C-alpha cells in the first residue's frame, strides 16, 4: 500500500455551513485526509481549530504532506520520525509543527485500522476501560445548543443544572475569564487580583457547588490568564469548595512555576493542551509539578506520540484527561486512546460539541449516556467528514 495523495481541508469557510462560535472564538477545524492506492483513506485533525493559528496549521500540513507521498502508510513510526527529524523545524516543535504532524499521524492510524478491520484501540493494546466518564466543559459559555457569555452566579448555577440534567456529575468552568458584564479578558489576571475579581470568581463557583451538591466534581479552568501570584491567591479562596483539579494556572511552559503553585495550593494541578511532545512534558514529569496531564492528540504529535506521553505519565502516577477542543475527528481519536490507557481520569466534552454545525461536520454523532461515553467499534478512529463538509471547504490536494 502506498500514499498517493493528501487532502488538507479547512472546513466552515463560508456561510452555507456557518461558523461555530464559542465565546466569540470562530471554529475552523483543519482536517487531513490521507489517500492510498488501495482506495483506503484515513482522517486526522490539525488541532488548531480555535485561536489564531488555523492558517499556519493548514499551510504546515500542506508542507508536511509533500514528504509522505509514495510511502507505506502502515509504517506510522517511520513517518512520524521522518517528519520530526528530517524536516529541520520538526525537532524544534511548537504548536503549528506538531499540529500538522498530528493530523497526518491520526489519519495513518485510521488507515491502518480500516485496512485491518479493527478500531484503533485494538491496535494500541485493547481496552483497559469499557466506558469513559465524561465532564461538561467550559460552562462559562452556558450548556446547550447555543453559547453565550455568563456573568451572574445564578447563570453559572443554571448551566450546572443543565449539565446535570444531561447526566453529568462533573463540570469545568473558567470563573475569571468574563467580567461582570460578560466581556472576555477585560480584567488583568497578573500581579494580584483585586478583591472584586476574587469574589466574583468564588461566587460563581460557589453557586455551581450549591447547584451540583457535594458529589459534583468541579474543574477550575484558568486558561493561563492568571500568573503564579494570582493563581495562588485565587486557589486559597477556592479550596473550601473542594475543586477536582486546577487547570493551566499559569503560562504552560515553565514547570518551576507549576512546582511553586503546587507547593502552596491544595488542589491538584493540570495542564497540557499547550505542551508538545514527550520532550515538552519531560520536566513536568521529573519534578511532578502537575497531577493531571491534558495532551491534545491533535497538536502534541498524534496518537503515536500521545500514547507515549500517557505511558510516561503512568510511571510518575500522573493521570490523563485528553484535551478535546476541536471537531468530531479530534473527539473520536481521544476516545480510542482513552479506552486503552490505565491512567485515564475523565473525558472532556466541550460546549462546542453540542452545536449542530460542529456535529454535522462528520458522519457519526457520538454522545454521552448518563455522563459516560462508549468507545466506537468502527474500523480506524470511527469518524469521517461528510460530503457536505467537503463541498463547503477550502481544500488543497498534494500528490
């Protein structure tokens, strides 16, 4: 089997499909389809669907696709090594480089699964977990088919009740991102938080705790909007509310700062969506400055690298919550890996995953039941773009 072409696909480029918007952030997932001479195609996702790097990821995937034409798609490790070592910039890493590698890598695993008529989890070692506990993520955008900014504590409580009605007993929220008027990042999170900022965040989480009861797990998301000082300041006030873990409390590439926070805070720390490859995770493992890692399979090096990162974490008794903040292909890949790893903690279901324009990108709609996901048994990763998504996309084909 040989790779004969690669399609790099930016979906939602026009009004016919619409643009998924969460908190004002446009979603433009970049998908890679690797095609073979035996008629088998695999799908992967470049994990830059949000923020300001979609064009970079799209272009980098085009550049990397040129290197794999004519290669055997079953030689996944060799192709990963080629892209990492022989493209010069690969060894330097970073979000755009590893996101492009990830899209290609996931597509190759999809091809292998389809060729062998097996779901990817079987190829990675088989199930350790028969079903996966999930949490409702990013409740500051509300929970449901429409997203908008929440400002009042009672709105956060109501979003929690909506998630509970859908069967979830765990939620995640950024309590500092929106100010009292619903403006994103209107207040600085650096230096020291003003009393009203701290109180606003605590009131929101307290309302969620009251709505969810003592058995609701609440994850605190900070998006690195805080620094070391302010995250410690806020955590001290949140500790009595029994938070599950504390995500990205500061800039995510300095393990020493996480170590400082961990020494002063009685909430487990989590990070990983902006760490890339096993080399990026290494210092956090060695000083055990985080308790939960959150690798995004679509920007940390794909399933190949993601499995290695999770195995490394297991050595240090560090749990795994794969970061899922993209299209349905990203979510499908995460479910395949999470089924396998023994240090799995919980699966992320982002608020954007509830929006129809995101769901309709792909053929299959995998949903949680009573707060748990079943693992798809279709060959490969178990997800593909729809023909409609192709028709309404910007596509570059490399042959």
